[in-house]
C-alpha cells in the first residue's frame, strides 16, 4: 500500500472536511458503518459528527465505539498525531507541532499504544521452527548488582522466530519456571530453541522442545547456534526507549509491546495500520 508522505498528509489536512472524509472512507473499508440501533448501513450524512439512519431515523456518530472517538480533538490533529507517532517524534515535540497541550498529546499517543497492544494481543499466534530465546533487563542505570538479580529492573523475555516475528513478555523474575511458562505459551512443541548457556533453560528439553545453547563467553557463534536475532531486537528496543527518559512500570507494557510491533512491521505502512487500529471497534 502507498505510504502516507508529509505532502499528501498536508493536502488531506487542509481542512476538517477533508480529514473527516479520509477517516470516514477508511472506517467504511475496515468494518463498515452500521446503525447501532437497527444495524442498517443505509444513512444520510447530517454533518461531520453525525449520521442519520434511513431506516429507524436515529442519529449516531460515525466513529462511535472506536478509540478515535475517545479523544476530543480535531480530525486534522488526529491524523498529524498518527504521522508523528509513526515517525517516533516524542510527545513533547509533537505537542508543539500539532499545537496541542502536552497532556492531550500524551493521551493521544497512549491511545495509539492501546490500539497497538489490543492488535498484538489478538494476533498472538504460536511461533514455530527455529526459535531464539533470551531475556533482558530494562531500567535506568543504578549502582550495585547488575544483570540477573539486579534490583528495580523490569525483566523482559523475548522469543524470536527466525525469518518470522518476535514476541516479548514482562516476567516477574528470571527463574527457570517463569521463562518456561512463557515459552510453552508462545512456542509450538517440536520447535528448536536456541539460548545462552544459563542452566535454567535446560528444562526446555523435557517439554517437547529441542534445546541448543552456546556459551557467549567463549564463542560468539557456532554454526546455526546463536541468538543474534533476539539480541538485535534488544538493541532495536533500547535505542528507541531511551529517548523517553524514564517510563513508569504501569505504562512500560505499552511501550515494550510497541517496540515488538514496530520490529515485526518494519516493512509495512505504519500510518495505515495505526489508523485502522484507531478506527476499528475496540473495547479496552
């Protein structure tokens, strides 16, 4: 699908009617427009925020029940927020460019992340084939113990399907049981799983997986036994998350799942995907 460049977006956002028409047509493509009272798709356009059903004569909002309708800003502002989020502009910088308050912009970005999280949760298929698994620790630099057992860190377990996608989960600890539970939930039995040599992974072989590991202290790679793919994801995620200058534990899930989503859709039209998430009927 054709990418939405800045010149094209500027033309769409010349006025509210153009912006509304763009979103209105996309909503019809995604899920149609049905009267919430009788289900009819036959309507009159009353004005930008109201349709009237030809059958039961009830009025309704064209974006009722969608995430887009949760934030009371202009349609032009919404389209610019989607584009700036796609380009990974910070909420503070975006607030100046769209002429919105910082709290409103932050809320808009959080709404987008909610849509992404919902989409990811609805498309969480089992990974299969050759799998790389690893854990990483997220949080600010602190004195004292680092790595395994480091305090005040958020532990994220990542699983990558070679040639496919990555999936990440926040785990309460890095125990063998916690990582095994996540693997069983995310990876099809019979798959080959590559890890480092931490002994906690050894129990994978008793759960229907072929387990191969490598000691990174002595060898970086041994044939097909490596976890470069998932380590590449950690670099991808940390490089982007550091610009947020600290993320609360309550919000961290939204940000790390955003990184998962961005990594898995690097070659796709992110603007179009985000718009479709906001316009889909989502109940969160």
